């Protein structure tokens, strides 16, 4: 019989499975950041591109060349029958050909001995033509059969290949040696399932979710992540590359403490921009807490204790930065790290973020840009008061100086004027004490918020603004100090509006002994013009820890109430712990 001589005799397909093209179309995921783009998730490739579905398609395609070569094509596309191993197969390539509606071109792929390991196919432009080539470590090698395709097909194949090879994100290690900066192709399609731009600052931040098949560092596939995209790289100088690698190292090296932002998950470069992925802060920033989530807070025992806990935690977290050490050898290793594809060189001019080594060759961490927007609220994190945790973020801004008390030039360093310390205006220098001033400003605003809410924050800011404060008398700023010119010298002092505001808060009915003690400590140990007299982060943490423990032991210390109200508070607290 004639049918017996056929390699692939016809069979009854009346009860066949859904068509491969339909399955492929349904498996594609719509990109949330580009309505015109879809991608094929990794877990769908093995589910859709099976030998059964491929064979059914080839036999029922109506194209004799596909039916006649069914066995050969199926084996090349799907591998050995019954094997679930995708390595050495051409499932992705055949999916591309189905997308561009040229399935017969799989025979050219077979002829060239190409499988999915050859992806991505490179494009070589010559005389306005798009030539397709194998990727190699050096010069691309043209693929004759593919270069003979019509120009439109070559373009279509090149651009659609990215839809079937979205990157899989792996969690980086705890050091530069095992935390690579992945260099992604400029045409890659990202496997985001959610994409929402939130705000701009020193870096652009986007709320993203990664498709579960493309994320291998978070057990909760539905957890959103923070994608921080740094400013565009304007040149290929090592200085830019080195500074970013230093930021990566800062995130990895800073001592992990509860109130420091969760560790860096992964890092990549895409279209001349550097990107980092972190956990997403579900509560937003401290500024969001103050002004959007709870603009009129209730002065309750729970909120007061939480405020005390968080202030102590932020000071302790800052200590994790200040106590971090980096040697001159560490910096040199970062400069010459193979993490970058650019050749390692030594910058001739030091970055404002780094210095030459000191006598013992050690550098000490400093944050440099503490502000409410850089304090994130992880509202759903476990906490004894059910209110989550605040975490100091933007550790990528962390810099390293020669000693804890050493001064560094502030030239070229971006700092928000509101929380800037006096020494930046007077001497143009920065040190770890700069962070203490900034934290003191925020603690004062924190107490302001708990007592008078967001409206009180605005009123306090207006009063500081009226006091002036800039070296240029033409401009007023809402910082916490004044610059005073005396003959040929300039000096600084805490603004009268700040001192008066502290007195105002202390005189309020709801200002408990605890809040009064916090205000007094801020005034006498943190907001001091002489930076040498400011407490360091460890001392701040220790003092606030003592105040927090006192709040827990004595509700009458935490809240200013009459005896009857305090008895009720104590009774409720006892019930909550039983």
C-alpha cells in the first residue's frame, strides 16, 4: 500500500488536541509596560512545545514538506521522545517561526545544526541589510541559510526571538565575587507581570512583579519588588562604572540590621543604565505614613511605643552603616573587579564619594542623604505592635570615609537642604555626624507628627522657612539652622523657630514624659551646630532604647493621661498579653 511507504502515514485527527498555534497564542503574556509586546514564560515552553503538539501541527499543517519530515523535525525541536530535558532542543526557535508564520524554515535551522543554545541570534547590519549570525566570544559568524531568507523575515525573526527568551532573575550572592552585574541585551523583553512607576529621586523607582517562572529569589511570587534605575550612563568612563560597583558593594557590605532596607536581590545593566531589585515597601515611605496614610494620628499607647521602637531601630540601623569597614584593598578590588565588561583602570581624579586610604587603610560608612523619603515603611512585616517596621533605604548612596570623625568635601554630593547639617554650609564638609543631624531633624518631625499630624508638619516647615537660613539672603529654606555672617566670618545656629517649636510641643497636653525626654535629647545631643558634640549613632541608639524600654514598663511614662485613663490602658495591655 502506498501509505505503508510513507515516513508519516496520515492518521485520524478528529479528536486531536488543541492546535499548537492556538496554544502558543494563549500562552503569551501581555507586557504591562508595553501594550504591543508579549512574552512566552519559561514554564509555558515545555507545556506547549511538546512532541505530541508539534507532531500534530506538522501533520495537520497542510504543508507536505512538514508532514514528510515530521519525525526529523519533531526530534530536532523536542529532543528524544519522552525526555523532559529542554537542553539541546529547538522549542524556542520553532516557537519563533510559528510566531512569524514561517514554520517550514525549521528545515534551514536543522540544516545549519542550530538549536536553542544558539539564541539569541545576532544581527549584523551590512549595506542596510539585516544579516543573522551566531553569537561568539569574538566576531559573529554569519549563518548562510538564515541570511538567504527574505529581508522582512530576517527582521521579524530577530525581533520576535526576544519574546521567547525573557531573562530569569537569580538572587545575587553576598559579595561582589558572587553577585554579578548582568549585562542585558538592549532588545530584551522583561518578564514583568506588573509595572508601575512611583517616583523619581536620586534614582527612578518602579513597582514591578516578576513572572513566577522568571524569578528565583522570592518564595512569594506575588510579592512586588522595587526596581531602582539609576541615571543614564553618559560616558563609558570607569568612574561611572566604578561608582556603581561601589554602590553594589555598599549594599552588600553594610552590616545587616532589622531597620536597614532588605538586601539587594539582583543587579543588571540595560540600555546604558544600571538597575537594582529590592523588596517593595508596601507602606510607602515615612513621608507617606505622615501625610497620606495617617495625617491625623491618634496619640495611643500602641503608636507611642511603636514610635519609640522605630526611632531606636533607625538609630541602630544607621550604626550598621557607620560601623561598616572597607579597606583600601577592598576599593582596589572593586576598581579591578571582573564584574564589569569594561577594562579596569584607575581614575585619575578621585570621586567625591571616595578617598585615598588613611594610615590604617580603613574606610568608614556614611549614608549622606537621610530624609523621610529614604525611610521605607514595610507595613506588613512582623512587629510586636502590628504596625510593621521602618527601614533606612538608599544604601547605594552610602559612602566610605577615612575615619568616623573625618571630614569629606561635599562638592558634587547631592543633599536635600531641609535635612542638611550646618557644616555643609560653613565648611563644605561631611562626616558621620552629618547623619546624626539629619536623623535628629526627622525625629523632631516624627514627634511633631504624632502630636499635631501632617498639618503640624506644614506649620513647622513654614516657620522654619520664614527664618531664612541660606548663605544667600535672597533665598529662604526650610532647614533647621541659620547661617550668620559676621564681618569676614560665617557661623551657624539652630533656628529660633526650631527651639521655639520644641518648647511649643513640650507644652502640649499630649506631650508625655517620654516625648518630652525625646525632644530634650534631640535638642541637646543631636541638633548641635558643633558636630564634635553630637552623639554618635551607637549612643543615640542606646539612649533611645532606654526610653523605649521605659515606655514598655510604664504606660504613664509613654502617655500623659489622668489616673483613670492610665488604669484603663494598663488593663487593656494586660488583656492583650494574656
